[in-house]
């Protein structure tokens, strides 16, 4: 693109930073004056039933930091509260914008939203430019030799690594054109488009413990780089500091995925290489969603498992949601989620497998619950993870992979430290019995439930349920 615009607008969405930012870079390079905007989109906010939703506060804090950072660089951030499909064209007309820039979003609802905005802008003669930013490879960039999308991760990863080079990991030098930010001289405009309070938007503060914004992302990243060599072995144990804790920052783009991928790719050792694989999983699920947008409608990736006859016992589902199943590791995981908005990745697999293959509840129920609770919720990864656990998705393993919640507990929380943190009513048990308290002989029933199901029996029922579809 060689057009030079007098005035352009950068629409921030899930990319809340002003460094290494594709859309911001291209807008600054091709415009004399660049305005910046973030919209608290009521079409999204109105769907949230929890008015103490941690995601809203994380975004609110991060947007505030982004605004301050842009102001320090001579610009500003306009902030709206309303339907993005209305607010972006409205602001573009108000500022006589010639082009709107943004980074591409891959969820079907976001694609539909962007199409509406693009059509509205076109009526006034304004251009709409989108760029790849939240992934390294998108859409059709990694395909099989037959030109088809990959459906299994390992071949995708191999093709991905064979394609990856320094070009794809280069940072966008936003600072080279930062002087083209529009100065914040329109006092009335910036007053009208100022940061609304959480209360004004109908939400409450949640006292987030996770550091927010660009500064929070780099605080976590710097800490993780000192631990990355141990990532491979540490990541599976929820009681120790193993993960990067950057998933929420990746979700909202307070740090560039290129910066993280660059570190993983260039750092020697099994820890960095294992983390690199985890980052590639993220791109894998995005390309799956691109090729199968019907997943957003609740469809199974493997269509033969689309209508499994789950019993869907609502009492069992409630016990799972509340961390009252009688299986300590599962209950500790669910309580961590409910109390913090975060769940350790190993425990996401264990709790998901337990819901589907022990409690025999449709994976979509769990997917929706995680979508409501996880601060790092991302549709592509959440759906991919749930379908992996349910054996309905992109996975080379067959349906009879079923996690045993007791052996998982003994292996990954051997001393019960994580369990004791979130299920304190079991503190008096020794390290052996804390994984299966009903075998301890102690009277715990007043404080902790007996198992709601028997794993061995439910495993057989799960195998029967799935085998009917073969």
C-alpha cells in the first residue's frame, strides 16, 4: 500500500500496546496524523452476566496505561463506550478520517463486526486496513503439500518450524514514525472520548492480583526468562512456579507474540523449546478456527462425535463447577478458577477430562463455563482444548484417552500442596490419603464430600458412549 493519508485512525482491540504493533506501524508510516481509539464494545459487555468480570478490569487497567503511554509520546487514546459498529464510523466522520487501521481478529463474530464497520466506512470514502499481528502464521500460510489445513498438531508444528525465520519475528519499528501521532489538542473531543469508570459501564473492581498492561506483561516476561530453562519439567506441577503466566497478556496483546516467539526460538534448551511448542499450539488453534468457523456455533471438529448422547446430570455439573466432586485435584482446580480467574494448564486438561469422561457431561457445558470464568479466555484455544479433552477435536489420540484424577493428583501434586491451598478442609490428611480422602478412614463428610462418581465405572460408561459412534 502506497497511499498517504492526511488523517488515519488506529482501532485497538486485542492489542493493547504501542510497541511492535503492526496496524499502528503501518498507520504511522502512511499518514500525516494518526489518532488512536479503543471501544468498550457494549455488544460484548452486555453478554457478560458477572459484573465483577476480571477481564473487564484487566482491559480497563491496560487501556489506561496505553493511554498514558501514547500521551507521553505526544499522542493520545480516544476511548468510547458503545457499539463498535456505531462508534468507529461516528468517530471517523467526526475527525474526517481517511483510513482506519486495525489488527486482524479471527473469531467469526469479530469478522462479522469488522465487515459491518468496513461497509460503513466505505460509504464515506474511508479505507479499512487490517494486518496480521496476534499470530506468527495465519489463515492459509501453513498448509500441507496438498494445500489443505493441518488437522494434527505435530505435522503442523514441523511445517511451522520449517517456515519460521527471522523475517517473521521482526518487531515493527513503531518508534521510527511516532512523530506522526496526532497531538492531543482537541480538548472537547478528548473529554468526550475519555476513559469511562468501571462503575459507569456497570462493572465492579475485582482487586486483580495479575499485573496489567504493558508494564505488567514485561514484569512477568522478565521473571519467566530467569525460569525458562526449567519450564519443561516445572510446567506440569501446579504447586510450583512453572508457567510463564503470560496467557492473559497474549490474549489482550499487552505484549507482542513476536517478542515471546523470538525468545523461545532463539533460546537453547528443552525448556525454551517446550514453551515454543506451546506458543505454536496457539497459532494452530487459530488456523483451525479459520478453516472451521462452524466451531463457533458449537460444532465438534470430528463431526461423527457432534451428537454424543451425554446424560448431562445437572447436579454433577453443579458439583464440578463448585469444586465439590470429592476428587481433590479436580476440586482444587475448579476453586482456583472460581477464586482467581486462572487455572493451571495441566489442571485444565484434568478437569475437562473429568467433566466429560467421568461425569459424562457434554464438553460444551464446560467450554461455556471456562469462557465465563477464565481471564485469559480465548475462543480458539478454549474450544481447541475442550475438544482435545473430549476427543472430538484435532488430536491423533483416540477417544479412550481418559485421565485418572487420582493418579494425576499423585503424579503432579505429590505432596498435596496445591490441594491444601484450595481445599483446606483436607489439610489434616497425610500426603498419601489427600489424593483419595475416602480411603483415609477419617470422618470428613461434614466438610468434604465423598466422590460423586466412581472413576473405574464411569470410564467404562464413557468408552461405551463413544464406541457407539464408531
